[in-house]
C-alpha cells in the first residue's frame, strides 16, 4: 500500500473509526488518540494489508481491542489512585473480614477462570470492566437477549460453585473441630 492509497483509507475511515472509539471511551481526546494509534499501526503493517479481505473490518477490530485495553488501563489507574496504600481512611472491616474478603476474591477469580472463554470474557466485560449490555453487544456482535442469558448462566455457575466451596470448607472445619 502506498501513501496515496493509505491517505484514501484515512479519509474514508477516520470519521467512522472515531465514532466507534468515542462510543467506547466517551472522551473526545481519548477517541482521537485511538484513531491516531490505529492508523499508525495500520501504516506500520501496510505491506501486509493486501492479505486482508477487509481493511475496514481489521481497523474496526483493532479499534475495539485498543479501546478495551485503554479502558482497562484507565480503570486500573483509577483503582491504584484510590487503593489503601495511597489514601488514608479508617476501615470498618475487622482483620478477619479483610482476610475473608481476600480469600473470597481468590476463590471467585479461580471459579471465573474455569468458565468457557466466551462466557468468561462476557462476564468480565459486564462485572469487572462494567460495560453496558449495548457496549458488550457492539464488541461481541451478539444480541442483547443472548448476552443476558450468557451472563445469567455465568453468574449462576459462579454463585453455585462459590457456595459449594464455601459449604465444603465449613464441613471440613466442623470435622476438624474448628469454630465457625
């Protein structure tokens, strides 16, 4: 692909890619940065573009992936800013509750990791990335009803597995003579 062809691609696709990025990022500057990054990546791989059936589809997929990564990084930055290491506050949790919450978090993460890839990624987008059903539908191309069913099944599976592990631990502690 030469400079002229690439210029045509930019002129024909920039507005659409910007709109797509803006729907994810909800910020003009972030969406503009996303468009620049996508076209930079496309330019860097210009020799390979002829191997793709649709450069527009490739650009859309790259934009989606870039935006998801960007949202995750922004969320982690916000979380790091307000972590207990950086902010002084009085915790109402007892040490036991802190340990129990960390243990529950570890158990939940391991249960989620056992979900099928499609179900896990959709659950993570909804519950961890806090994306709306519409945003998830845009990313995955699935219908809203299908997403609701997948998320409900994933939540039920996680809840059932968590309760099963919790029950087994209580039974084990009772058998070992520990106080609940």
